[in-house]
C-alpha cells in the first residue's frame, strides 16, 4: 500500500533500502527531514520547517491529507478541517492506523482510525484531517497551554470558536489567539475549571464575544468587537491595560458586562442603530467621537442611584458640529444615573431624561441642546 514511498504502484517488497521520493515536498527524493515515525502500514516524516509528510496506507484517513487514497509518495498533512497545512510540529507518532502529532505549543492533533476512541476527540468517528484532542479530566501541578495558534492575519470567518476546559484540572492558564492580530468570528469562553483564558495578542472578533461561567484576562491585549459583548453566568473579565473597541458600520451593538469592569471602552460604531449598555457600565474610561445621520446615540441602563453607571478616569463623549452624540436611557422617560469624574468633556451632545448620581466636577457641554427631564444633579457649564 505504498509504505516504502518509492512510487511503486505494484506492491513490491524490498530487502534492501530504497530512497523515499520527494512527493509533495518537492525534489526527487525526500530531504530536509528532522524526524520520522514508522507505523504498521503508514509512515510519517517531520520536516525541519515543521511541516509533516505521510505516505502508505490511508484507508482510515491516517495520512491526514483529506482523502482515503493510499499514498505511494509523501503527501503534505492538512490542517484541521482540511484548511491549510499543519505546521509547528515537534513530534509525530504513526500507530496501527492512526497518526498523532505534538506541536510546539504542546497541542495534540490526531487523525485516522477511531473505532474505540483512539483519536481522543470525544467520538468514534474516523477522520482524514487533523482534529484537536479534548483536554479531558487532568490533574497535577500548575501549567499553561496554548490550544490554538492562528497565523498572522488569519480569520476564522463564519465559524464559532468555543473554548471549554471544564474538565481540565491541570492547566491554570489557557492562552488564546497567538500570532499577530488573530481574527475570530463568534468567540465563546465557557466553564474553565481552574484555568484563566488569557489573550496573548490583540484580536478582532467579527461576531459576538460570550464569557459564560469562565474567566478571561486580556492582559495588555486589546479587543476590537463587531458584534455584542455578553458576560453571563458569573463570567469574569479582567481587562488589564487594553481597550475594547466597539466598531460596526452596519449593525447596532450592545454590551452586557455582567458586573465586570473595563479599562477603556472606545465607541467607533458608525451605524445609526447605536450602542446600548444593557446593564451597569463600570469602566476607567469611555471614549466616543463622531456622529451619524445627525445624531449618534449611546444608550444606558437605568442604574440605581446607589450603583450608577460609573466611569473612573475619563468620560470623553465628543460629537462634531452638526453631528451630535446623544446620551439616552434604554427606557424613555426613565431616569438613569451616571457617576462622571472631574475632567469629563462632552462636546456637541444631547442628554435625555438623565440624572447624575454623584457630582464630581463640572461637565463641559459645548453647543448642547437643552437638557430634558429632571437634571438637578447635573453641573453644566458652557
């Protein structure tokens, strides 16, 4: 079935060495190889650049090239779901009809025969491309892991990415993203038993971010979000020094903080549907500039007077002439409460049906419309 990799279509055994052909690696013969592994009926070779090549029997997809056709010469092993090619591999093992690979970030990939769960992916289905081995129930001293590495500028477009380490009792840190500027679609973090999911680069999320019963730390990384922010079931977000930027030109956005605090929230959404803070907002700094269709709204929940929407450092909400920014409550005619610090600037704005719970310095409102509702707590100068 091609185990010798010498392109012999008719099975011919050899009792002397034959040179393996170059196949999809290129060249007349296979070269530049760092390690090899011989299985029962298929073989693997790790190239010095981290790519993996395979040849031999492929009845169960153990060659990992997206097919079940035997390989008479080396073929390049595909990435998960047959997207690109697997790289960064430091160790390979060819089993009876399975292939296992260990990456530089200690992430395990498997493919091939899976009748009794050999692939460790929670099923008994064989696969012809690399899949991720689930963490399972583990125990031991603290450790970290980077389960996914996305090449610089890579985008998981149209697919939800879900991190669930509820059964992992070993890793205390699970690094998310990798590369320079990883791009996700929907990104969901759920139920980490002991680990904290930690960003190790800036990311863009073209769908929603959901933190459900999990812990996410941004460290020094920033997040650009084109969908909604949803924190639920006791999800904990630790912002570090980064910025969460809300940016969408075609859809409204909302933030459900779940009681978590942010560092900086920057509103760059240019859609007429605006941005809504569903529950109490707590952030060091809120930035918003520009307007659309004459007015850009920022909607706030009706926080309690004892627990107002709180901005600790800067509250800079600045429109431009003719394009005001309107601060408004989610429920019209309902007072909402804002604790704004000294040094706040509000230029070209409208304020509707609002109160300030704690006056901490003057708020400048240049060219503002008249304030409606009960605004006895506002200290406005112009």
